[in-house]
C-alpha cells in the first residue's frame, strides 16, 4: 500500500485519541484506588478541571463521558498536528 505522505494524519489522530482515552480511564480508576483522602481529592479535582467541571462536585457518568470525549478530541488534534508537521519536515 502506497501513500502520498509517510505519516497519515488520520491514523495518528485515531491512535493518539485511543491512547488518551485509555489513560483517562486508568487515571479515573487510579483516583478511586488512592487511600490518602487529600491525594484522592486533589486527583479528582484535577480530573474535574479536565472535564471543565461538568457535573459539579461529583465525578459521575456525565463528567466521565465528557472527560473521555475531551481527552480524545484534544489528543486527536495533537496527533494530527504532529503527523502534519512530520510530513512537512519530511518534504523539506
């Protein structure tokens, strides 16, 4: 299979989005496994900051889904931008 560019931006975007969503899931699970209440509160506050504080003070289903979507979209943008930059550098 031959492509015009060595780095396909859509593949990189998809890969980065899947990895970021996986890390978000692991991060949420890790937050519930923390035993120190201060660390657990800090961790969950940072996750709520990532999800733009959707859902208020509780990390329920809506903030969890929003966090997955936000981290996936952000990572897809980063992956696509990186692939496009690598293609540009490969040409020059």
